[in-house]
């Protein structure tokens, strides 16, 4: 009798002696198990205390780790009285890339108080592959990226079987909010037995790519187009905010010169990947050039400061990659022609314009904001067909309460326009126009109200003059 046979006989005798002496029973639901790759099988386990006193038992498993199959015990500690039984479940899960092997797993129940009180039993587990090929590894080289960067998607496939694989395909899809952004298709004729094949794809983040989480999904399909397995992971495209980073707000100013004029074009472009917050674009010119300032889009406000006049345009937002253009012309051509044609009329008209004034004030009254516009004619002549214009931002609404003239209301983008027409303003006459507004939501701090405008006709041409200043109302 060889030494090895003697050793196994000794182990068997010891095992039988332990079994016969044990005061505990171990019952396995099955002794032979077949598990398909990627699937799980549950085996019920029962432990019975055959002793005459309460004992604590521990359930052990050997081996506790195997590269081809995972075993999880739902419960491994038991406290049982005489004749009581406890139950648990062992879950055997064959890994997707597991080899077709058979493995013996041994369960041992051992008393924690009486060392010799223990019992063992075994289960034979066989793994059968459902498919020849599996996704062995799937990873991204970056988890956070920014526009004009790249993400490398690397996929490793394995043929753990002992035969050459059939043809198959791999579809790699990048999704944002469930919508496909880009897909990659790989058709593979075969993978040699016990061989791994790795390939990669590069997903380029566009300049204005929307920020947020993107899902990368890899689907392995067999030669008939049926899904074998699917893997997913994520990466995040970071935020580039031009409001927080002014270097992303590209401002380009071009000047074209003519004989007696110049055209100024200012382009503002959002190079970030989120819309900008509201902001104001300003442009300053010498005060004496003011009469020759001809904007293509009227500024929202103007202010005189240190012999210069500052014009401001309010820009609500600029979408990623979009551009806003502000154009104005400094030209004396119109002034020269007008002086030659209707010299006297122009002089009187400018006298009227520079002698008219509108002052805007506001105060909180009875839970509402009362806005007052004081229109004054400081000239010595009558002024006819005066148009007064004001604007209420969308954060507030106009209250149907007009103690003086009732305006014409018109809903516009960003708020409400109010227009009053005054047929005649006599020399030195003043008019006070009032209206009420109320914030749509609770506001604390200062509420900004834009300036009011005043228009008068001069011949066939309408001249518009911004006279009031923007005001702030303190809300508590």
C-alpha cells in the first residue's frame, strides 16, 4: 500500500469518526450542481442541533474563492436549541468568462463551544459555457473630460473554451440622456481557444458638447445577432461656463472707416458649453460725438461720465457656440445733409430734444411699487405727439391701477412695454405719469428697473432720446 493511499484512508477514517461523534446534522439540498456561465443556482442548506443543549454553530466553506465561480452564503452563524434547525442558502454564480470545469466545495458546520462537535459535506459544481466568447474587461481611460478632449474606450474579449469561436460582433454606444451620440461596430470572425482579443475606440468631445453624465454601453452579439451580454459604465463631461470664466467669452471689435463715417462692429461669442448668465455690454464714446451715434440696435441705457457717454446693451444669454453682434455707426453724413436741406428745422428739433426731460422715480406703497415718470418741457415752444415709453422686466407684473394716463400695454420678450402718448406739452409744462407694479415672486434686496424713453417726431424722421436713468427699488 502506497503512502498516498494510506494518507487518504486515514483522512476518510477521521472524517467518519467525526461524523459519527457529531451531535449536529448538515443537510445539503443537492450534491451535484450544473451552473451556466453568467447564471446562478441556489442550494438550500439545513443545520440541525442533535445535542441536548443550546449551541452556537459556524458554517465554513472550502475553497472560499475560485476564479471560475463565486459562492455566497446568506447566513453562516447559527444559535440553535436542542432539536432546533436553522437554514440558509448557498448561491453559486458562474462568471461570464469561467472555464468549463468541475469543482468540489466542502461545507463544514462546527460548534463554537464543543470543538469535536462538527460535520462536513460536499457539493460537486460543474460549469457549462453558454457562449464561446465573453467580455473579459471593459474600461475608459478617463472619468472626467472637457470639450475638445478624448475618451478611449477599451474592450477585451476572451475565448475561454477549447475550440475556435464562431463569428460575432460588438456594438459600442455612447449615450446622453438615453439618446445615442455615437456608435462603433466591430465584426470579428473568430478568436482562438484560450485567447484574448483587445480593441479600442476614441470618442471625441466636441467644442460645445453638453455637460453631464454619458453612458458607454458595450453589447456582445452572436453570429445570429442575438445579445450575449451587455456591459455599461459612465464618464462625465465637465462644465465650461463663460460667465464664471471670462476668457471663454470672446469679444472681437472691428472698425471700418469711410470718408466721413466709421462703422463699429462688436461680436461676442460664447466659447463655453453652457448658456451665459445675463450680462451687459458697454461701449464708450466722447460726449461731443453723441449726436452722430447711430446704433443698429438701440442700447438699453446710456450714462454721461467724465465727458464721455457710455451706452449699455442688455444681453439675456448666449447659447454655446452662438454669437451676438452689436453694430453702430459714427457718421456726420446725415447731419451735413440735414443741415443743408432743413437747417433751421434741425436746429429747432435738436433744441426740443435737448430741452425735454423725463425723470423716473419709484417707491413702495401698499405692498406694491408705484413708478412715477415726470415729463418736463423746459423749452419755450409747444411739443406735440410726445411718446413716452417704459419697460417692466418679467420679474414683475403691471397692476391694473392707473391714477393718471392709461398706457398701452404690450407683452414682449423679457417683460412688458408701456406706451403713453401726450398730444401737446406746452412751454414749461410738466406731466406726471404713474403706474403700479408687483413682483411675481418674493424678492428681497434691490430690484432694478430699466430707464424710460421719450420720443418726438421731427419732420419725417423719428428721433429717440433716452433721458431717464435706471433706478433701484429697495424691497424688504
